[in-house]
C-alpha cells in the first residue's frame, strides 16, 4: 500500500520524533528497506500481570491514512480480554473514536492504557473476559504465565536504551538547578553583629557596666611641714628664726632623747602600738597629726612676731 506524499512526510516526521524523544515505556522499530514497516514495542506496566514483558504491535497503513486509522495487531502472544488469539485489538481509538490528528504515538499510548485497565464488556477473548469478571487472581496468574513465556526476553530490547522525553527533561533540569543553586549565594545561618565604628560609638551613650567599678584608690601626697604662708606674708620672721616643722612623731621623739631613762620605756610602748615596724605613718591619722602640730607651730611663731613689734 502506498501513501500520499503528504501522509508519507507526516509519518516520517512522527517516526523521527518517536525515535528522538519516545514516551515512557514505548519504543518503535523501523525497516530501512520499507518505511511503512513499523513495529511498536510496549513495556508491560508495573503493577499489572504484564510487568516485565515487552509486547510488539505491528502497523499496516492504508491509502486512507491519516483520514482512517491504520490496522494494528499484537505480534506478541498475550492473554487479554480485548486482544484476540490472532492479535486483533479491540479499542475505540482504532474505530469510531479515530481522528485524523492522531498518530502512531497516540495509538501506542492507548494500547498501553488498555493493559492497565482491561474492558471485559467488549472482550474479543471470551475466556479472558469471563475469568477477569469472576476470578481476578486466576486471570492475573494466567496472564502472568503467558507473559513470562512469550513476552519476557532474556535481555531488554536495545530500543529501550534511548531515554524517554521525561528522563531527558529531568536530566536537563538537574544540572541547571544545581548550577543555579551554586551561583545563588546562600544566606548564612549565623548572623554576625554589626560593627560600629569608633567615631559613631563615641557619640552614643556609654553602655552601662554590668559590674560596679572599684573606687579609685586615694593617694595622699606627703605634705612637707614648712612654715605657714601667712607667716611669710608678715615678713617678720627672719630665716634664722625659722624652724622646720617636726615630723608627726618629732616632738615625742625629742622628749624621749632628753630622758634617757624613759627612752626604753617609751620605745617599748611604741613597739606595743606597732609604731616601730612602720617607717612613717600614712593615711588620715598622719595628716591629722601633721595639721595639728603645724597649727601649733604657726601660732607660736605669730606670738613671737607680735612681741618683737
């Protein structure tokens, strides 16, 4: 049978598309010597008695194609209600539901769906249809046996080495998604606190301290006991009459040296009081003594100056 040039071009285009990007579980075989010798291969759907098998469907095109559907039949033996013992297929797509827009791929997809959902009401194999309605387990066991004997090859057909259209799209999306994820910077799970410049930090109010600062240690400078400034203002006391102010313990020490017998006694008292080990008194007590002795010395000097006048 010969086809019109338009139908032949359409058939060649569809065969090329099916070879390059076939549907899932469907492949085709062509003959280089005869372009109209087309055979479809359907992989048995998982979860059905036909799983693991590969079923061949042969096409015969008429002059009315694509206005009329091609003749299709199973070349592989199968136990199915809608497939006769000779391989004829009973499906509405190949009869009253045919449209000129349908092609080989649409027919093969429809037959694959028929393996998943058999229609026992329009059975060509009455035994298979009756067994399907009465005892599904017996029907599945018989169909599985026929599949293992006639449709299960030792090796997968070479046509199934070609990836499907869905596999191609998933493989193409894989590298692109990985590259996009690699190019897109990922936000850090730990956010570092913002760095405040020193100039900005100075303008802000000082942060409250969690601990109370230790009070500064008061350092009392040593006060030289010299003549009072007021006596200098008077100018009445000459340098020869000025006497340096004694140290806080100067008076007591002087009295002790005059009394040789009492020196030992006083030194013992000083040792009891802890005055011998300390070289000089510091702190508030020393300042008070110095102020008192200095005040007394200044008062005596004022009296002497007044007498001289």
